[in-house]
């Protein structure tokens, strides 16, 4: 299992980042542009949890059905239920604490185990450069307040 941990700072307070992360409305793919709107589907939503399929168009399309849980204050955990790339049971966790200047410090820990040969290749890349790549992708999310949400599809990104 490839475990990758990294930190990112946001100018938004932890409560705001966590509210964006646990908002499963129609604007979610705009706030988190790594999510391809064509794969985004909310299956069930409850108090402190959600069952959601999300994916990206990377490597011909990667999708994951995950159970989000935010019952622990300041923490959102997603546990993999099914995926075309990863074995069930893998997780990622985002922990938000107060950061510099009234913003927040986000600590992300990702644990996944490859299910397919292409996933194993991706794991090798992520083992070497994952912290940098995943942190950069997270910083591009308008939900963190570092960039504006796109009104139009971004060049190079496919949108419905």
C-alpha cells in the first residue's frame, strides 16, 4: 500500500475548508476540479457521512466509490468501497487545523493499494513524486481559497 502524507496551507479557516469538502452539491466538481463531473454521483447522504463515486480523466479514467465520514471534528476520511484502479479498503484523510494568519493547515494522508497494472505503475510514480503532485493538485482547488472557481471549463479539461 502506498502511503503518502503532505501538508497544504489555506487562507480559509478550517471550518470553511471542511464545509467545502463535505458539500456534495452540484458545484462540487467546480470547487474540486480534479473531480470529473461525468463520474460524480452521490449515492446516499446522511448526518456525518456520504456514499459517493468520483473520478478523473487521468490515464483514461480513474473512478472510486468512497464512503466519506466526518464524524470526528476537524477530520474527513474517505474509505474506498470500489474502484477500477484501487483495492477496497484504502483511505485518504484530510485533517484541518488552525494555520497561519487565521487560515488553516491541511494534513492529508493517502493509503491506497493498486488493483490493476496501470495502477501499480501510477503507485511507483506517486511513491517518488506523490507528495509534490498531490499537494499541487490540492492547491488548484478553488475550495481552498487559493484560486477562483472556474466559470468556464479550463483548457485541457473535458467538461460535459
